[in-house]
C-alpha cells in the first residue's frame, strides 16, 4: 500500500487573525511614512522635478534685465550734434583699359602692352573713399570740407549721407599745400541736416578729450566714432602728395583712432564743434618701427581761412619770393666753407639756390648763395619753415628778410607782389622758350 504523507493546514483561531491584521497594518503605515520622508528630503514630493539632461535645474529661464542705464556722456552728446553732418566722399574715376594687343603685342612690334589709357566710354568707377563734413547751407548750395588727397584725380564725386542715400557732388576748389578741398551739393538733398560748426582751435589744451568721426576703411563703416585726447599742438607735418606737391600742416596731434577712410572727417571737441579736419597718421617710422595712436588733424582756424578762399576763388592765393632753395643743414661742411661761406656760428637757415628774374626776391636784391635766417622776427631753419611764415601773408604785403651774404648779415624789405601760381606759370613759360 502506498501511503501519501499529506500535512493538513492547521486551523487558526479568531485571536490569531486579529493579531495578524494589526501587525500587517503597522508595517504598511511604517513603509508609507519612510517613503514619504525620503521624497520630502529630496524635494520630490512638494515640487516638480526640473532636472534636465544638462544638469541645470533652471535651464532655459535666462532673461534680460529690465534695468535702464543712463549712458549719456560728453562724448555721446558731442557726437550727436555733428554726426548727421558727417558724410562719406566717393572718388569716381574713369575705367582704365589696356592698350596694345595683349600677349601678342611684342610680335607686332608694340612693346607697351602694360600701358594703360582711359576708357572712352566715360563710365566711372569708385576709385577710393574718404570722409567729409557739411559745414554750411546757403541758398541752393550745401558746402562740404574734406581733404585734397581724398578728391585727387577724380572724374566725378558722390557723397554718401547718413541715411544711406547718395548725391552727386561738385568740386569747388582744392589746396594741396594744406590738403583741403571744398565740395558742394544741392541743398535740397540735405535740407534736414544741421551743418556742423567750427570751434576755436587756438583754445585747445593738451589732454582735453576729442572724438574723430568718419568712414574708416570706406562707407561700409560710415559714421564711425572714435575717442581720444588732444596729444599735442602745433606739430609740423610735412610730406608729399601723389603728384609730388609739398603738403605742410601745422597739425593737431591726437590718439583718437584715425584709419584710411577717416581722411577729411571732423575732429570734434566736447561741445560738438569741429576743431580739426583729420588728415593723416603715422603707421611706421623710417626704421620700420610700428606706431599706434599718432594721428594728425588740420586746425579749424586754418581750415576756415582756406575754405573761405576756396569758396570765393576756387584756389588759395599765396605770395612768392621767386627763389629755389636748400636747407643749410643739408650741405656738407666743405660746401658751407667753400661756397656759402657763412660764419661757423650760422648752422641753420635757407640757402638761396637760384633767383628768378623780375620777382620780389630779385627786386629786393637777394642773390644766389645768400642764407636766409629770418622772415620778419621769426627764425627759419628750413624751406618748409620759410614757406610757412611766408604763407601767413597776402599778396601785396611787405616782409622783412634777414640773411647772410657770406660773413655779412643783412636785412631787406621785400614786397610780395606776385602769387605762387603766377610764378609757377611764368617759370613754365620761360623754360619753354
């Protein structure tokens, strides 16, 4: 007989079930309390979980502050007074075309295949850009001052206004010596623009703030503003333009950033007045040393004097002595002792290299190898300084010239009866005869 071992389920008493229910309920309540405390401690029961993949609990909630900052300053006020009057000046020139027969020209005997000539089509292209400033509205005409080198070799001119519109401009006159030019446009094109005003450059102080406005690198950056200070005054800046003419500026030096394209734009004081016209900067010395923060502007008092003459005559009429000259300091010791023969104490001055007939110098008795040391009561040590003093006078004035003829010191009055343009014209006529 097979016997199965079956263990029957024991029968439970009513007290047993009551004790079991109470124990089970206590365990459930304990578990719930434990889990609740855990979630509260981790901030997960009372607040939603903002945790993102980036790990930042507030990702995407960055906002712009609504705090308003008052940024008005002397510079912003000054710029706002003149900014509308600042323009870009666009120099247009005729297209250049290659003459000859290109690569086959040598075969046919024309070896000038690199020679360029103007395109007869008359189509103008943008050749360069500079800056300028509107300084006067008069009747149907608005006047703009800029640099001479901005408009050199132009066949046409355009002016880009602050609002982005372009208007045709006409050249009124130029002065290569001071590197200034005046343009004009129809006043109805700029009727809403308040012209800039000129301040007194003679009252400038070294160290006072100044701002430069213009179009550095062209109209792409039109109406840019840079700030700095007046670094120095009365800097004698002499160079030559593209046509070989002497440019002589008794300049304001500034460290406000001036770059190609700023030429002709205004240098402005904190009253918003134009105290200079930006003209040039030093980029590198003769010894290849890089330079920063040395820019130059033509003083406003000189600008006003020149542009008034350009408006009236289209040119500046300056007196001439009628001599060619050399700096005494450029001569060798042998040349000074054997040819000029001035005393050894005379080391600075201007040597008369030649005297043109029937000129003020000729009529006053100046001769070759005389050494001029003064114009009126001002010492002159170079041809540039002599010109600068001479050009402070007008045709018709009389100046006192102090000079050495060998070892003898002389003084003579010279009547400035002719202008430099007439002298140049007469000289060219004589050379052609």
